[in-house]
């Protein structure tokens, strides 16, 4: 694949929510439910997981560990209906998850923390992009494998005739390959996804907001072409394509971590940035 000049290519070499959809920040001792921010810096990076996932997914765990290793505080959490949070999972909820992220940002601002960056993987990538377009108060955003065209990817999960079936029955139950029930998609949640305007939101992101989109060339969930679509509509945007990486960056955790670290570290003052370790070998937990 041939990339435009502005594309950066890397070649291989917690809080939970209660039933009222309010963030519930547990005590530091409740390690199973919360991943408290590292005390290394007042600045804080918030990490968001993807669809039907959790803060314990390997990319989120490794990114937080890599940031904390460099003395940068990181916080990851479960969206409502995911992981250890209460509530029911919703297939749509893109804009609502951006608002949930806002609750987390505001919580830490009240605690006098500075939100340096927001990072999202997959659907979490959409959450941080939507946040940037709506709230405009975090100026470093990292979108990892987010989907630009929300109409794509549904047939793989819901079947080719999903529109007809959901119109007829009002819902579709999604099951895994062994026939085990995973979650229910309602017509309302489907329409929430289909009416989420990613392109329009990208156009509203402030020019002073730095956005990085990272994507793998072997992503079979969200095609790498979506990264280039983000680039068309976000004014201050950089792309990093990781050769050979799949959607979860299974064999490319180190490249992902280094890419994100390099981008976020540019926001730190020079004197603080000088204290950040220069070791680029961030070892994953895989």
C-alpha cells in the first residue's frame, strides 16, 4: 500500500457505572473495580474501551501500563453495561458514551487533575472523537481503530437481512459462533448508531485539538480505509498505520504503545518531558 506523505507508518520490528448511569469511583483499595490514576503526574490520560468490551482488555491495560511506566498518570473505566459497570449493554449509545466520558473528565477536574489526553480503542475511538467535537476542552485525542462509517460492519454481526428482521421483531439477539447469547440489539439502539454523524462531528473539532488516528493494515473488524476518512475531515490530524496489526494489535502492542506515548508526550512541558524516560522498548503483557 502507498501512503500520502502525512501518514506516519510503523513497520513491525477504572471506574464503573451504577444503574443511574453515574460514575462510581471506588476506593483505591477496591482494585478489582477501579484502576486509580498513577500518582506520577498531575496530568491525566483517560483510556476508553471498545464495543462490548471492558477496561481489562489487553490494549487498554498495556497502554495504561506504558503511560504509567513513563510517569504519566492513566485512568481506564467501564462504560455502562460493559465490564463491571451496572446497566444494560447498548449497541448504539455513541453520543451517550461521549457524555459518560464527560462525567469522568469532570470528576477529575474537580479533583484538580489536568486532562492531558483522551484515548479510545474501536468504539472508544468514536467516543473520544465525538467528545472532541462536542466539548472542545481536551486538546489531544487518540483514536485507535475507530470506525468512520457506522453503516459498515453491521452485517457481520447482525446478518445481511438485519434491517428487515429488526423492523419485524423489534430486536436482534447477537450470538457467538457456538450459539451463546451475547447481547440484544434493539431498533432504537440500531437507529442511534445509524444517526450518529461522525463526518459532521469531525468537521467541528477545533483546529487547536491534535488528533492521532492509529490503525492496523490487517484489521478485519474496521478497515484501515476508515483512518483515511477521518483524515479528510479533521483539520489537525495525523495518521499512524501499523503494518500487519489486527484490530486488537495482538502482535503489535509495543508499536501501539510507543506510537501513543510519542504523540501524547509532545504535550508535556519541556522540563517535564525531559524527565520522561527515553526507553522506547515498552514491553506488552502479551
